[in-house]
C-alpha cells in the first residue's frame, strides 16, 4: 500500500535532523542554502506533504479566514454568492484559505471561532446579525470585519460597506434631472442601517433640489416579491412618476403590479432597481421588454476588500474602522425624461 511519507523519512533521505526539516518546511530558523536545497530535493522525491494542522498549532496561525453569513429572506442568493467569491479571491491573493461556518439563526458563532484554532480572523455578513457575536470578537481583540454598515451599542465595529447614501442619492438625482418630482421609494426597513442609509440618500437628493419629502411615497418592510407587489399597489395610488426599489424580489413584484394596473414602463412610470442582479435583469427584460436601470453594488470587490481588511488587522496593521466603497448607477431604458 502507498502511504504518505513522514517528516522522519524526509530527514533520513536528506541526511539532516528532524528539526532542520521542520525549519525548512516552516521557513523558520537558520538553515544554510545547501542544506535547504537537500531538504527540498528530498521533499520533492518523496512527495512529502506537511501536516497542515500540526504546522498551524506550532505557528499558532492557520492562514484561514472564517466567514459567517446570517442569511435572510428577501436577499437573493446571488448577492451573497458574489461577495463570497470576492472574499475567496481576496484571501487567496494573500495566501489564505476560507472556512465557511454553517448558518443557523439561533446559533452564536463567536465562542466557536475565538476558542478554536480553526481560523486567524473572521468576516461576518448578513441582514439579521447576532450583535453579541460582533461584540464578543471585538472585545476579545480577535480580528474581524463586518460586510455592511453596522452600529452596535458600546463598540465601534470594523466594517466595510457599499456607500448606500451616495448611491441612492445619485439615482434619485438622475430622476430629478429627468424632470421627476414625485419619486417613490420601496425599501426594506429603516431599522437596518444600510436601508436607512438608502432613505437618507433619497432625502438628501430631494433636499438638494428643493423638493419636499413626502412620506406617503415611501414604503418600508418590503422584502419579498409579494411585499413589492403590495407596496407598489399602494404607491400607485399616490400617482408617482418614478420609483426606486430596494431589492431583487421586491422589484419583480412591483413591476408585476405596474403591469396589472395597465401602466407602461417608462412611459407612465420610470423604474430603478438595486443590486444589478443578472437574473433580475433577465426577468425584467423578458417581462417588460426593457433593460432595467440599476444601482450596482460591486459585490466581488466588496468581498475582496473585506478579506484584505481582515488580513491587515490580523497582521497588526492600522485599519480604519469604517470603510466605504462606491456604487455605480447603470442607466438603461426603464427611465424616461418627462
């Protein structure tokens, strides 16, 4: 039977001590170049694979980042998947791997993470977070980053977030420039910081252009397709000429309601979505026959930057606690000048 050679056999083949092989494998301690080459040659010939767990325990470092995702209805899976891909890319670029912790709404992850030797740092993301997890790792000085803006009582957490204020303000101003003054906003909840920032961006744009904020044009708690449908039904009673919709599912429901009322996009109402999700764009195009104008979140770059920020923290570098990345506004045929 073939078996994996061990460190003792590498040492014997190279004619050196076990400690010398360990120093070469872990790149620690003084070893002459000649001896190092002998050890590397023996490693190659024997196809020796170091025991990663043993190495991690010896170095007290795993080169692995943890990722915890608090998933929530109303958030399209592709949203998280792209961020996770970005985290993977960012970690890999700096020599780290990724360990994803199984999701459970009622489970606390902080003790599992900080008491184990599995990961060197952790990234949290999701809508309904466990604030105690964040407080616990923060107070213990364990390197972490949250994806998305969060305010947590008693601490200033490390986070990286899309600049939702700037992004929503940009989209609202675009509609104002097209001549719209009755602009609806279908959001999720002002109790969640990113969604509250979207509302602030919307309000800032109105204020800048001397338009009065009308709360009857704003609908919250819209997470699912049915929520978006119902919100749009109510919003249409207020005779808006344009609307910005918070998420993928709500956009699908809202456009269904618009079509049922016999209204046309963009002739009767201009529509802007959030997230620039490919599936949503395809459904919108099939259903309405237009390209959806969207506020694009650079999700892969967001994940990549979260990974690099976490690694910078665990390496002892100075890192700003609040970090933002810009959004892009994609102008398409779902908006019309009045």
